[in-house]
C-alpha cells in the first residue's frame, strides 16, 4: 500500500462556477480546484395510478419515490407533469420528445389492509420495459410505510444503474437541547421522520450503527464516566460494555463488519490506553491493538474488516492525523498528508462501506475545516476536497458509498448536510440546530 506524503487535492462539484486555482495550507500538497459538469440522464415519473381504494395513497408514494430518485443524484428527475399533457396511455414517442431517458410508472392496488405497488422502469430511448416488480406497501399510518417506499426507490436505482441506492436508511447523530444535554437522534435519508433515540439527561457522543442496522452503540457520561452502551433501536433495550481494564474513558465505538466485534478507544487508563476490540456478542475477549503515551481513537473498519483507519495524536496534540493499520493491530502508516515537523490537522475518519475510500475532515483553508476523501485504489492516493463553504466536519458514508453526511457550520448556525461525491451537490438535512458526529446506517429492512 503506497503511503506517499505528497498528494493531489481535487474539489469535485457539479456547479458551473468558473475554473480556478487555490493555493493553501496543506504541507507538501498541491491543492487544486477542478469544476466539472456531470451528465445525468433525465428520468420522468408518470403520475402513479391506483385501483380499489388506493387513490389518495398513490400520490404520496409518487412524491416519496420522486424525491428519493432526485436525492440519489443519478438523474435529472422530471415529475409533477400535467396529466393532460401525458395522457393515460404509455407513449414512448411523447416521452422521448419531452427529453426523458428513463420513465417510471406505477400502480397501487388494494390488498386487504395493505396495498401492492406495481412499479415499472422503461427505457425510453429503446422504447421498451427494462424492469418491473411488485412490492407490498403497508397503510400510510404504519410506522414502516415510508421505509418500505424508500426500498422501492432503491430498487429503481438498482434497475437503472446496477448500483445500490441509499433511500432506505437513517442517520444517527447527537443534538444538544436547551439545557445542554446531548442525546442521540435519528432521521431518514430524505430529512424527514426525525425521532429521539435516547433521553438520559446527560451527554452522549459518537453513535455508531451495527452492520445489520438493528443496534446503535454510543458513549454516555450518565454513570459519571464515559462508558460505551449498545441500544436495540426497535425495543430500546440497552447494555453497557463494562470497564475491564482499570480507569479510563471509553469512547468512539465502531462495529466490525462481522457485527459482533466492537472497536473503541480507552483514554487515560491506569493500565493501558489505546484502541481495543471486544466481542460484544460473547461478552469477552478484550484485545489491545495500538496505543502509547499518545492518544489513538476513532477507529473505522474497511469493508472486508482487514484494516482500521483511526485518529492519532502521536505526532503532537495540535496535529492529529489519520493512520491505517491491520485490524488485528500492528505497524501503522499515515494516510493524511503529514510531513514531520509541519502542521496539519486531520481527524474523524470514516471508511466507505463498499470501496477503498476514507473520508475525514481537515483544516486547510485559513483555519476552516473541510470534508476530504482519500482513495487507496491501485496502491495510489488522491485526496479530494468536497466542501468549500463554512466549516465542515465529521463525515460519514451512506450505504451506497457515494454520499456523505457531515456537520456544517454556516453564518446562521449548525446543521446536517449531505454531499454527493459524484456531482458535488450538497443538500441540507437539518438547519439551525447544534448537531454532531453523524453516522449513516446500512440499508435498512422494514421492522
């Protein structure tokens, strides 16, 4: 694995801004801005029809699907077209004249207390049906309604692109209330269905989803010391990882892809500080991976579980860096662009769920923090800058490996944002709230 100290930094954006250059402050790094337009095929959504009692629900399903496809950043979505213009019959020639490349049609049918949604994806250019499927949809009052529809959207994305979608997912993050307490909240990928997961009247940090999407681990201070807890999202049941090696703060949990092993950091222990793993399922088998007189923390696993990226202060408290090591421990290599004796501030790594991309944030622009992505593909490395406005920290990957959620600070305050790595498009999830350390779930199934 190549760990060169000099890398290129590219900013990816879908805007039409003029080309430019920025010379700024990463030691040993050539920092350039590249602006590029990305071609997105036009996808039209024909108003969904319904039979046997599904009239009102069909429009709601249509609205969710159209929004999900727009937020996938893979299409230019055409929806809300006048029914009089479109007609009842499927006319490929008409849709071709309107500029559509793909066409989504759907019909909602009553099936007892639930409904069945028949979805079709048409290739307008070739004038043919590409894919179709039938999906059981619960009543709108059912708590699973929106997540089931999100799964339909993800299937349409897969039909059209062959790639995974991210609509059927949620984001865990912390939010501070008016009394200074910090709890874990959840929100759907489209910015709706905000719910509070914990309510302990204390401080919580670093929520982390289990690979099956059923549990969230986090650090809580409610016992008086930072300890790691795991909560079942559906039932609210909770258990604590006991402090097993002297005193110390237990922080920044992260699940191994096997779903049973938890990596975390112990800081300030009388015994040994550093990164450890613990078999949470068997409640045993503590293993020490790395550490020393410095702090190592914020571990994140590669998709195959063979590597860990983590933060370290071994080069100095003022210059945290991102490093890589085997998941069983061993020699570590620097991933962030650090030169001995130079500055540089890089922290909060998160490994893509399906590629050799590691996101983190760095201080690069006159004291500003921005989201960066490092590529390890083909033993090489390119560092891309994804944000330019305000301060941007704590990125976390969506299950599609294409989108990142992050905490942004703007003139009006804090919020959660999503950036598409392919086009550079940024959208807001939550605005004007003090939020922190988001973690994007894997693809979720209905409860």
